[in-house]
C-alpha cells in the first residue's frame, strides 16, 4: 500500500483428497520435466485458476473507474470509513503502481499455488488467500490508524505482502514432502525470524546513523532468534536429508521449483521494503507491508501447527 499526503510530502475449498500424490499411468510413463509438468497439471484445477484470476480482474476493473471515484475510495486516515477501509486496497491511482502489484501478485500467487498443490496444501493456500482478500483490508486499515497523518492510503501491496508471508510456509511444506518428510513443522518460526531480520536490514540500511544501527541490530537479532529457537525447541532434522535431496534433485522440475520458491521468498522483500520508499509524491507504506507479512505468516502457521489442515 502507498500513502499520498495531502500536502505533497511523502510521509477454498474444503478438505481435498486429491492433494495427495498423483500417480496415474500417463504421469508415470513420462520422464524429466514432462513428468513434473504432467503432475502439476494433473493437480491443478480449472476452478483454482479462475479463483486465482479473480483478484487481478478486480484490480483492473477498479482502475477503470474515473479517477475521482478511485480517490474517493482511498483510505483517508483523518476521515476513515468502512467502505474505504476495504476498497482502498483495490485502488490504484497510477498505471505503474497497478502493474507493479499485478506482477507481484502473479509471482507470489503463482509460485505459492504450485508449491501448495505439489506440497499437498491446496486447502491451506486458498483458505489463506480468501482471508487475505476479504478480511485483511479491514485489519490492515484499522491498524494503520495507529500512525495518524494527513494522507490517504491505497494499493494492493499490503495483501501481496501477506502472500509473501504465506510463501515460506508453502515452501517448507513442499520441501518436507519432496526432500525431507521427517522435518519438523516447528522449524518454521526460525524461518520467520530470519526473514524479519532480513526485512529490517532492507528497510533500515546499515550505516553509522542511529536508524542504520537499529536496522543492523534488528537484522542480527532476527538471525540470533532463528538460531536460538532451533536450539531451544529441539527441532528435529532428518539424518537422511542428503539422501532425500539427492533423490529429488535427480527429478527435473521439483528441485527447480524449490529454488524458485526460495528466491521469491527472500527476494520479494527487496521490492516490498525499498531503502528509499519516497518517490513521485507518494511513499511506500512500510508499516502496512510489515503488518501484512507478519500477519500473513502467523495466522496460517498457527492453524497449521494446531492441526487445522491435517487431512
């Protein structure tokens, strides 16, 4: 989400038995990348793809409204309304802003969906996605009021960051299924702490100034928390992880998807938390981005750890 200052300063489905491995004869007879894409296409569903396309269609439809209408739907921090609290997250005032969020959504949702269907977490993915689309706009707007200012907020990036928070969970579930089935789900908070530390380094670049030192301190703290969490919780890592990794790496497509998921999970915060958030009369709302990322991870992880998505 971006803020625009009025003073021009830049201040689903149900339980799914088909989430299990697809082992039809045609998939077994294929080799190499053909087998990977055959399994991915066998698990993908037309209704899933329709659901994934709904948010971009909505964003483009809202952008087609007159600019005056779009501005009236933006979230004014000094005059908030229930309608604008929701609608503002689907409003864009510039083409570049819209295209950036469309590309971000396509990358996060596309990679996340592939990891989810091949990792047996389709229901988790769509439950989270629907929650992000319908409930998160209200939550993020309400929490945004904690930082009062004479400005308006708009844009889909807060929801994109929630998808970025979900991605490490989907990546880990996929890695467990294909690389190390005995790995403990309790290791996920360590991944979260490490990513939050990485975000701090991005948002608060290292320097000798006070804010730079704070960014370095938070980044180091995130890494230490990750290490301490793993050590204190006695998270089990399977002794045969190298064997599993070698087996999966020998199957073209599966290892590549794991690498792509890791690159997107680590790389997308670079986009969401630029070192210089100001530009063009608006400012990237790093506060909402951080909220979206954290809430996007914490909710699904709590449900997953509680067994809500066990088949």
